[in-house]
């Protein structure tokens, strides 16, 4: 591993836009007639464990899976299961798609509300391991105890306004969620990040507040670790291993409402970035197809347009308007195909722009050469692949239009797959 300083001295000048929100500004997406959920694991594993085509489920009903891990999903709708099928997701991830025919009226399952006598941690792991805004909340619980939890009231990717909207419209819910987090993590330090100019209201609540007005990518967890705590996260490690956990403001708010309202949250807030760059925040039922959002907002798509789940720097393209809103869907971006930049198979021209903007000071111009040739171990051992903080700036500035970010993500995936295979054979 190259022994280099983790952070560069140069900073891209990409300021987050200053926005104000009211509850009236959030557009409610109607309950869909069809919904889908993606479940980790294969169809064969799900088939014998409660999933049946034609079975009726209630809103908030927990459906357990096998495998000994206690994994479960929560139905976001009252519906009949119409289809169960296998699906290969991002980077070869094996998923099961569960499709629902949705009823017009919610009938709530009462298992969560009846579990008040259950120990807090067990109750959360059983029902709230996948919170809207924090799909991997259960993994955060695996790092008990933590010294600090940072709650994002600002969104990590550029243009997204989801968590800023939540801070301005659901502050009391966030504070309720923080109280629950204190019961889970004990004397853990809680920091609420808010945009500059919005901190005074939060400071009156007694919560430790840090008001920031950063430029992208300063809010990515590993970069923020350096800014807030002066800690550098070793390559291939997680922030939680250094005692710091991160949580979205939306997840904290949903954690609060789950316990005050005794219902599992089933809605997701997300930012829709339109073709003209304007933003609108919407609230949709988890499982809602993207098509329903486009129809409600009267957004037309043409052949060649791009649909991206997430922001412009780190979002992932999707190829169907039937793709559902999931617990970690913070944004939907629609790009006009006539103006969208196209990637190229041109080789690196050694301009150095990617090296200049890289916050981890990785020699990206050399890294891309070995990644293009499938030399993943050399990418890790010689050119610090695992130090990448996944900001996407390298692809953004590349004048040759090389999809560097995609090569990096593929490289990490393939390297991890190689190591997993070696471990199973050893």
C-alpha cells in the first residue's frame, strides 16, 4: 500500500445550493396500484419461508426469511403478493423481487405495536433494521458501542435536498429519534449536521449542532471524518471501526415516529431532479414504481433519456420506469438524452485533472490503466484502489469521458470477490 497523505490540498468549488422548505412544498405521491420490494438472497431461499403468490399481507407486516440470520422485510402496503422472481442487481448482487397488487386502504399489522415489552435493541433489530433513509441500520448496531453518531441534516451528494428538507420540516421527529439512539448507544456523543443559516433553531433544542457550508465532496463520511475529528480512515476500513457512526436525518426522524406512533415507517422522502435542473421533494410509499412519480409530476421521458437513482456524482442509472423506490432512494434524477454526456472508450490522455481533484490523492491516471486491464490486485497493492472515497469527481472532470468511477466500483467488487473465493478455498 502506498504511504501517502490521505487528503489533498485542492478543493473542488461545487457549493451545495441554499434552499428553504415548508411541509406544503413536499408533493405526496398517490398510493400505487402495483408495488415491488427487493430482498437480498435468491428466490429459492425465499420460496419456502412465508412467501406465497396470492398471500395477503398487511401494511407494516414483518415477513421473515430463513438462513439463520433472522433477516426479514416489512410490507409497505396492504396487498396480495402477485409475483416472486429472481433478479440480478448492481455488481451481480442476487436479489428476490416480490411484487404486490396493492389495495386502496391500509390495514395495519399490530405486531410492532404489541411488542412494547420486548427489549429495545431486540425490537429494533426485529422490526426496524431497514429504516427509510438508512437501509442498513441493522449493520450500525453491529458496532456497539460507538463513541459518536453523526446525523446528516445535509445530503452527501450534490443537488440532493432530501435531508435538508427533513431537518426543516421534521425537527421534532429527529429529536425523538435522537432520544431513542441515546437509549441504544448510551453515552454516545450525538452531532446533528445542518446547513449554515439553519442552525439556530436546532441549537435551542440542546442537541450538539454543527452548521456547515461545505463544497462537494466534503460531506462523504471518510472525508468528513478528517474535517470533524482529524481522523483518517485506513484503506478498506469503515468509519465505525474508529468509533464514529453516520445516520441520515430522515432515518432519525423515522426512528422517532416509529416509537411515538407505534407504527413502522413505510414512506420515503426523495428529491426529484428534473431535466432543467429544478428540484422538487416528494414523499412516496416504499415500493412505488418510478413511473408513478414521473406521472404525478407530469415529467415526460423520451428514448435516450436517463433515469438515475441518486445524485449526479454517485447515482446509479436504471433502465425501467418500473424500478421501485427503496429505503435508500434519496433522489431520482432525469437527464435529457439530448444533452447528457456520453462515456467513451478513449484511453487516458494523461491530463492530470482526475489526480488534481481526488480528495484521497490517488494516482487515478495510473489506477485506471490497471483497472482497464483487469489487474485488480495491482490496483489495490500499488495504486491505492481501496483508499477511494467514491466521490465520482474523477469521472466528472475526465476530458476523455472515461467512466472512471464505474471502473473503480467494478475493481472493488472484483477484488472483494477474489478475496472471498480465496478465503473459502483456504
